[in-house]
């Protein structure tokens, strides 16, 4: 069992061990390995290696340590503390030492399958400096969990923190692409059901798909605008190759948003088609009821008259067969009239 030293709980200079979710060190040869929180301060002070720190921003001592250690400039630290909900126009904030990215990712639930349709999003932050990458989140997220797994298994081999940052964005793009593919497959299956004239299952809802598409659009459109604006500024923080990678991220995000818009339009058309199908079905049912009502109307009238129990009405003292014959003939004449008028 690992015990947290008391100094890490009270000393603002000490890294809050329970707030460090993951630490990855990249040496001068470009090789990386995980390090323990106890070694973070030493590696930060030495400045010879590149370091990725993934922190839990819901831990108050983490924010206190970041502000006191000045790893992130004060104005950027305040932006993290105050901006915890939606990504806005200031999703990317630059300074002389680095840049702070405020982005969105899919939340990770306990025992959740990788192909889950979970579309809940939470904020995360990336502070990118020449030799330092600091990421933080308030809740567990899919991208960072997958990135840590890939690093530990040796499936990705970033040689710089900038390369690691772009790989994190690539992994999130993979998650977003898979989600869009699942939405498209779901719309395809519903489209086949509706266009064949069948009814949807009680637990199916096209409106839910439209809500999901709109949610993705809302969360990632501001990030796309911020990335586009960053490229126009031609910031000196990124070299030519890194700017090209940012351009690729921007183009991918633009493609994703275009696909989401297309899926939203398809879902809206399907919802209109479903509404028309339901309206047509209701109209047919109402037509059947109306025809039956018209056919039985004269029969009802005759039975009402004959049921008055008055002495001078014909047929009261004889068999009811003539009355039934009259009612049947009245219904038949009405039916033939409707057929001649091509109402039925």
C-alpha cells in the first residue's frame, strides 16, 4: 500500500501525489517511460527531459500547486479555475511560455464498453510548453485512459511532448469517428425500417439521434473555430511540421462537423417521413371508421324508428325479418353509392 507523505498534503511546493493521475517521461534519446509522482519535482527542476503530467483538477491541492509552482502562468491557471463548462471562442489561449487548450472529450464510466454510445462530454485542458505537457480533467475521460494504455503497451512512441499532444488529439479523433460511424449505422437501419413502411420499435426514437448530433456539433464547433483562428495567427510556439499537424486536426474536425450536419439532416428527413407515415396510417384508419359509420347510419336510423314502440308502425305485429331486410337493403344501397363515387 502506498502512503501519501504528510508534506505532500500541506506543502504547496510538493506535488499532491493523489492528484497526479499519470506521469510520462521522455528522455533525451526520445525514449519514454512512466515515473512515480515522487520523481516529478526532480524532473521538473532538472529540465533535461520532457514530461507529460496528467492531473486531477477536481483536487484543490493540484490547482494550488500549479499556481504556486508557476508551471502554468497565473492568467492561464485562473482560466482553468473559472472556465469549467463549455468550450468557447477562447478555447486556445497563448502566452510567451506556451498555449492552453480547452477541449472536450467523451466521459468514461466504470465498466463501460469501448463501443458504448455514451455521448456525455466533459472539459479537459492541455497546457503545451516546449518541454512540458500538462493535461487535466475533472472527470474520467476516454481519450486519456486509452492514451495511457497505448503508452504502457508500447503501441505509440512519442519522442517529444508536442508529438504526444498530437497523438492525444488523434486518439480523440478516433473516438469521435467511431461515434459518428455508429450514429450513421443507426440512422441507416432506421431509414430502412421507415422507407419500407414499417413501424419503429417502441424504444426507438429519431428525435434522440437529432439531439445527439446537435450535442456533438455544439461541443466541437467552438474548438474548430479556435483552431482555425490559431493557424491564421501563425504562432511561433509551433514549428512548421506542428502547424501542419494542427491543420490536419482542423481539417478532420471540419470533416466530422460536416458529417454530423449530414446525419442531422438525414435524421430530420426521417423524422418527417415517420410523421407522414403515421399521419397516413391514421388517415386510413379514420377512413375505415367513417365508411363503417356511413354504412350503418341508415340501419341505425331504421332500428331507431322501429324501436319507438308505437301501435301504428308497420311490422310491429309481424316477424322482424322484413325490418332486417329493409335495414340490409339500406346499408347495401349506401355501400353501392360509396363504390360508385369511388370513395371506397
